[in-house]
C-alpha cells in the first residue's frame, strides 16, 4: 500500500498516512500535533532572556574595563613612564579591550533579539577569543606584578642619573613621585649623592619636606639635607601603590574572563536549540 509523507514548509516531518485501495479513504495515523512545534517557544524565550541579561552585564563590564584603563593611564602613567616600554602599553590594552567588549555586547544583544543561529555562533566565537585574550593579559599582569620591584628600581635609578630639573617627562615623573609619596631617591635620599645633578645643584627641591625651607647650600650638603628632606626612598612606596592597583586590574580581568564562559554556553546552547527546532522569528 503506498504511503504519503507530509512535510511542512520548514521541512519538518509531520507524519504519514495510507490511502485505502477500496474506498480511497485517508487514514492519518501518526501525524504530529501542530502544538508540538509551539512547545519550543517558551524554552527559547527563556534562553533569550537569560542571554540578554548576561549580554547587558557583559556590556557593563566593558564599560568598567574601559574606565579602569583610562583610570590606570591617568593615575599610573607617571609610574609606567619609569618602567619598560611594554608596561606603558597596559592601560591601552585595557582601553582597547573594553571598547571591543562594548561593541561585542551590542552585537550579542542584536543577535539574541533576532534569534539568528549563525549570529549567535559568531557571538560565542568572539566571546571565546576575548576570553583567551583577557586570560593571557591577566596572567601577564600577575607575573608583572611580582617583577615590578626590580623593574622599577632599575628604571628609577636610571631616571635619577638622567635628572636635570627641566620639563622632560622623566624628570617630571621623578619630581611628581617624590612630592606625592613624600620620598626621596630609590632606597634613601643618599642615592642622589651618586648622580651628576647632585654635584651641580644638590638634591632636587621635590625632596624638601617644607617648600621654600631648603636652600641650595643645604641641598648640596648631604648631611645638612638630612634634616630638611624626606629620608625614606621611593621604591617601597611605589611598589605598594603599584601592586595594590595592579591587583585591582588583574582581579577585574580575571572576573570578566571567567564570566564569559557563561555567555559562550548560553549563546551556543540557544543557537543549537534554534537550529534543532527550526525556530524562526515572526
């Protein structure tokens, strides 16, 4: 007996029936109910809501990361200027990553609202790439955090040797650090005695405890200067400041990276569910 197969416009199998040879009567045996397809809509709607909530949070983290990058550039720029060249790029990496996350979050919101399977897969792929980049950046930052003391000590000592009290960035960085942290030299104020600037002008005025209370004669005498300048070196202060603020940056990077695992799972699962159930937005 011949059998006739019914297929809906979305190529979804509905069932089959046989035609009787005698009366030509149609017997619909296992035709699927039309409501069966509609049962997938609540599940997909729930997944879409969860993914939209995550994407909004993800977008907010991009704004936070962008803000942290700008904050790091403004507040730590004077410290980064005395370190190696790669360290000065850290704020720019955070700013760039934050901007990419904001754009990617906007794309993810659009893909979720459209319920587009291929866009969701692309969104998940982008999330995985950003996850790897942030994870590597966080690890590098954690390693750099432990090596910062030696790097800064060498950079600050070189800055003291090049100091000339002019408006060049290195001299400005030294003066800013000494005035802000109330310190002088690398390990102590005695470090200035080894520089060429001390032979010509003595210890810089940025080391003076009270502005205007340090004469040039006092600053040229390492023993008289002891009672008028900050005696403690800057390395201990800078290390504390840099490590605490780098800890904030690394912690935020790790948190954002781990949260993207949730987004990748939701995007992949929703895309697969849409594909398997041939769901389309009306």
